[in-house]
C-alpha cells in the first residue's frame, strides 16, 4: 500500500516532467523521448526508495495558545477566543 502524500508527490513530479517535455519539444514528443522520460523517472524513484527518502517522518504539529498578558490577567489574543471566554 502506498501513502497518499507519497503517491500525490510522485504524480505531480511525473506530470511536471511530461509537461516540460511537451513544452521543450513544442508539440507531441516522439515515442523514444517518452520512453527516455519514463526510464529517467523510474530511476529517480528507485534511487529514492533505495535511500528510503519516501518514508520521511512528518513532524508533529503543536497547538500554541497565544496569550497577551495585561495587568496580570491572561486574555486571549484572537477575537473569537475573547468571545468564547466571555461566556464562561
């Protein structure tokens, strides 16, 4: 099974390479050019798998509470947070 983010990244790379080839040729590329592109992309993917680059860990995000201190009292900085704390 393939992670969606990895598959999405690979698809975008392949589409970008195909678009660049089309733009470079100025029309439809020859079959040999397409085959060379596929080979180059497959080699890149093989190298990435060999170096284990596709399984990078995604850093955990932390929720930060932004608080502005005035006169020793903590008041939330956003308007929505202020309204929610007014009802408590």
